[in-house]
C-alpha cells in the first residue's frame, strides 16, 4: 500500500506545468488538522467546437453570477432562460444549452463548473461534469474535515483521480494496451493536474459589458463565407470588432463612462451568403464545374462568384431581399428585447456588402408620405383614364391628328412614354412630331411616377460632355429594392468597391447636391494597400486632385515611419529650394559682373530694386515650395453625401507593410475587423451625433 502510494506521488511530480495561480504542485505541504472546509465557488462555462476541438470558455463574471442566481432561485430554475453576452445569447438552464438570438448558430453546451483537469494536447483546463464534480467536492470535504488524504476516485470513463493534499490532486490517464480493468496499470499513465475552483486555473474572465446600449450597428459581410485570413465567419469577426470597441470606450471615452453618459455600441452581423447558396445554385454549379484543380474551383464557386451573382438580376434580387429582410428582422427583435432602447441605427458593409448597402440606401424613400403621394399620383392618373390623358397631351403638343395612329397600335400614355425614336418612326410619325413627343414624355417621366423597367427608382446626376446633367440609375437593373424599417444615421464602408462599380455602370460624376434619401452620413474607410477599395470623392469633384483624410492612430500622432517619410520629403524640398536660390544669386552676380562702372544714381536704384526683386522672388519661391499644403488648406467641396464633410478616409499602414505592399495586399483587405483605428473612427463619429467627444482629440 505504501509503495503504491509513493509510486503515485512520483508520477504526480511529472506534471511539467503547474498552475501559475496556485502554489507549486511539487510541494507537499503539512496541513493543519483543524483546517476548516469552505465551499467551492462555481463558475459557468460554455463549450465551443472549433476545428473539431472542444474549447471551454468562461462566461463573464456578471453573466456567471446571473446564471448562478437563477440556478439557486428554486424548483423552477430549470425553466429559466437567462440572457447572456449582452443579450446576444440565451441560456436555457434546464437544457444546459446556449442559443444564439439574432443569427443561426449551433447551440453550445453550458456547464456549472467547480473542478477542472488539464487537457491532453494543450495547457487549457477542462471542467468535469457537474455530477462528477459534486462527487469530487464531497470527497474533498470529507478529506479536509477528517484530515484523511490520498483519496482515490474513479471517473465515469474508468480513470483514476487521487487527492494527495489540497495542493496536489492528480488525474491519471490510462495507457493504451493496459489491462482492461486493472487499477495498477491504469494509474501508470501520464498524470494530469486537477484544480478546484476557477480561481486556481489560468483563465481570463472579463467583467462584462455595459447594460446601456447607445447605438445599434448592422454589419454586412462581403463575398464568401469567410471574412478574414483565419477563415472565420462574419459572427466571429464582428465579435472581434465589438471587443475592440469595448476596450476603446474604456481608454478614449473614460470621462463619459465615469459620468455615466455612455454605455456601449452594439454591433450585429448580417449574413446573406448562406441564404444565397441554399437556393440550389451550388448544385447547378457543381454539375458544370470541371474536375481539375478541385479546391481552387470550389473556392471560386464559393467566393468570387458572389460578385457575378450580384450582377445577375435574379440573384441580385435574392441578395438585396435577404440583406434588407435580415436587418428588418433583427431590428424588430432587438427592439422587443430592448424596449428601453432610444438610440440610433447605423449600417456598415465590408467589400461587396458595402455596395449592397449603397444600392439599398440609394433606393429608399424619404418617408412613408412620399410613397403614399406617389401611389396617389399613379392612382389618380389611372382614374382619369389613359386614353383621355394621352389625347390631352397630344392636343397640347398640337399633334391631335396622331391620336388615331396610337389608338390603332393600342399605345396608351405609359406605353408612349416607353417608346423610342425608332418605335415612333415605325408607326409612321414624322421627325418633327417624334422629337416633340420624346421631349415631352422624357421630361415628365419622373414627375408622374413612371418607373423605367430597366433602371432603379433612385437616380444620381452625372455630367455629360456639354456640362449638363443626365439622370441614370445607379442601382442594379430589374431589381425591386425593399424598404428598411428605420433611417440609418451613418453608413460606413470598409474596403469598398463602390466607386469602381459606379464607374462600370456608366456613372462619371456624382451630383454634389445628391445625398441618400434616408441616411445623413457616409464614410468610405480603406487601407492604402487594399486592392478592392476605391475612392468616392473624385467622382464628386473630378477636376480637383486632393488626398483622402488620414485616419489618426488610436494612440495619437502618425506612425513613426510616416512621420520620418514626411520629414525627409520636407527636407529634400528645402534643400532643393535653397540650392535653386543659391544658383539664382550666383547667376545674378555672374550677369552683373561685366558692368562695374555705373553711375551712383543707377547703383542706388538697383540696390533699392534688389531687395524688392529678391523679396518678390522669395515670395514666389515660398508659394512654389509647398503646393500640397495650399491644396490641403483650401476648402474642398465634396458634396452632400456626408453632409458636406469628407468622405474618403485612409488608414495608416504598419511599418512592416510598407516594405512590400503586394505581399500585404490580401491582408489589407481583411484588416478592418481588428483595426483599432477603424473602430475608433466609427465610435467617434457615432458619439459625435450625441454630443459626446473623445477625452483627448487625436492629431
């Protein structure tokens, strides 16, 4: 008996990594026989399956306390549903399962944890089941009370746990090929450390999120199911974005938090990729996909083809319907779960998701009254009768003799508005009347609510070569855009190809007076090496060359390598200007050399003229030195898309990224989820609408 126990103690000493939060597992401490037993403090965990591996993650301290309070509330605790993670998940206590509220996600197991053992392949601790943890706790209580240690227990999977003393408890893993039921051979496996209580294991437990929600932001993803280089979903990436925002609120809005002026901003993901690819299109694509380079073709079908799907009227309708309906559904559910919410709503889109949101916003109606008035104008036109209205229009144009021609061809007023010059020519209408009819109906299309079937209802003015503006639709063709149940305050675009798509659609210039019907703000945020991002401001002011707004670093100032680059540029300009000035003076002295004998009056005049000319030249040199600064200081009209404020905002690249911009191009397109600079700009603009500013303005 004693030899077996000493052998177990030697095995227990082979654990190479004791917990940093407890005393060394290798020390046997003499315990006082009168030690009193103290119940263990439980903490609640949930299980996430990542890459077929189970990972137990602790709830934050506030959620764990709420779950424990509900657990100890009485007999009806099994029927309780406890909201956790800021209300984004619900925990069903009876089922011990955690369900996502706003999106589709597999439920995860929940466990009330008190005892833990170290995992096989890593140093993370795994909780025992609740029933076996209770057995361990009862055994521990008897050992402490009676001061009788070296207790052996057998786990449900026939593994042995030995309690040597309060600081040394070991779980023996069985060796493959050992005796089927032999306890001796089972104990000779690799020992694993056992810990009691969450305070004795290395794990990060957060304090929780503020209860008050100041603003709601919907985030729409781009192409494909993966949103970053780690192939994570939009839910996981938005979780990172939210975590960064909570950290920045504590560091940059500390005064407002201390004064209880702000709570937090809630970011919720919107997924449209899964509904699109659940329509059966993947099966159709698989039938026509070649068998070679299978992985590359599968990647192309699952990601890049989303761009072509959006350019297809059929699937474009599916995409915009999914995005709008999901945002409306989540917004309604959010209000039901947060009835006291009084904040605003903004939307953000990454890559293709920003283009989807842009098209939806440009096709919104300003108010419900606008829709009613449009319907009223259409219904009144129908009540008056199309034939009579057409006859009146032709009478005004002094073309009543062609009424019979149109009646013969069964052309009413709406059909005539859709006719082209060639159609009228085939009806036998002469050139002069054709021009009158086309000019009359083209001027009245928008005023009477006639929708062009091949264009969207929202239009932006672009310039023609003669300086006039031509109305063209900027949305997708043959698509009916749904209406949002709210008016977004700000639209954030991350790594957006909006400018490129508008140009491909034939849009050369955006009217400076144009703005979204229901959204006041628009920020185009991009990384300088992002291969998918394009600017917007040059389409508003095409005749002016100016740089985008540089987003400040979240710790203030510019990055060191950017300041060094600008300093070297200024230094080279100064050296160039000084050298040119010296050459001018030398050339002046050289040209004045052959005329030494001049009258005193002439020399006096020249000496008086020299400072004037030198001052003029110096002024000219000064005006020529910093042309970029003059352009930056001059006011730039960037239109009303962002309420008269700047639209394009560029991030500062990291020093390592500046060595090879091609190497970091793909990473630059996926960097926004964990970018503190991006998140801080979003928070700053959102809270500015509420009159709350940063503790210290960034330079």
